C-alpha cells in the first residue's frame, strides 16, 4: 500500500513598514517650546517654495494666491486670538504662505478706516450747527500710505536684517513675513467700525485690545528668528505695531475742534477820485 504524502510549506509572513505619524514635520507638540519651531522640521529651514517658476511668469504669482476660503478665514480668525501654546506662523502659515489674504485685508482696512473716520468726524461735529463738515477724500490716500508701508515695506526691511544677522537655525523668508504682517492687521477691520462710537475711553480700550492681541501673535510668530542681540529690534517691531493702532485713532477718529464760520460780507466798492486835471 502506497502512502501519498503532501508536503506543505509556509512562506514567511510579509514584513510591514509602519510609518510614525506622531510627529509630523509641521505639527505642534505641547512638550516643545511654543515660541520655537518644531525640531522635526527638516533642517529647521523654511518650507520649500511651491514652484520653481520664474518671477516673470504668471504661474509664479498664481501660486501666491492659491488659497481657499476656509484657509483664509482660519488664518484671519487665529491672527486675532493669541495662543501662547501655539506658534501662529508654524501652524497656520508656514506650510502654505499666501498674499491673497494680506492684500485684501490691507485694501479693506484702507477703506474702512477712511469711511469710518469720516463718519466719526461727522458725528462729532453734527451738533455744531455753525461748523461746515465735508468728506475728506485725502483720508483714503493717507490710510493707504500708512497701511501698505507698514504691511509691505516694513517686512522687507525686517527680512533683510534677519537675513544678515538673524538666527541661522530658524530662517524666515520674505513671503512668510509679508503673510504674518498682513493677517495680523485683520483685527483692525472690525475695530475701525467700532471706533465710530464717539466715546474716547471705548475707542482707546479697543485700540489697546487690538494692539495687544495682534501684536502678541506677530511677536510670538517671528520670535525664533531673532538672536539675543536683535531683541531690541523685536521690541521696536512691537512698538511700531502699537503706534500704528494709535495713529488710526489720533489721525482718523479725532475730529478737529469746530470753529464757527466767519460770515463773509461783500466788499463795498470804493470810488477813487481822479486827481488828474487834464493839464
């Protein structure tokens, strides 16, 4: 009798490679310093550029405005709420900086400051019947100059200094600075509407709240790029931010002292006698 034997072989179990998602490159860990960038980020360098297109191509600028509504709203919301445990730049901006939000925030702030400033001046002078009020169209020019110089020119100067003397381990690129500066101005858009209230202590309270909240987000976002020798420059950046909010109130929302209109009387014609005798 012949025995039929079947040989059964077992292959080695497949090997699985599991990826650790505990510390993604741009996540925030409560054990880390909230003011420092995550050390898991490759080489502690800024996020790579989204494209290698030339700055003279349309695609280069299209990438700078490639954000959706949810991202813009989220960045605006958290730029108004300082959180000492979260670095605003690292968590909301650094992976995908844009210029769409900063540009429209600045444009909106220019028009709200100018319109609300004129309305506030009208309300403060409406009770004076002998005061002639007129719309100040120069307010738009003044507001645009101040806001765009602060949000676009100041970051360029700050980036140049940090590029030469800043912390080598935590470099900031120009786009990140422009993005942070632009979004931190968003809190002044609703405040500029509330500044119409002609009560000085309410106006100054709103100035303090807006300057402290947005200034804290700004300083904690860029803190890591400064060396101890540049801390005075960091303090100067905070002072300039507070001065910007103060200038809004002093220039646009404080009406000049009303002066009565001086009636203009028609000048009577004076006849000068002709002394010429004709000789």
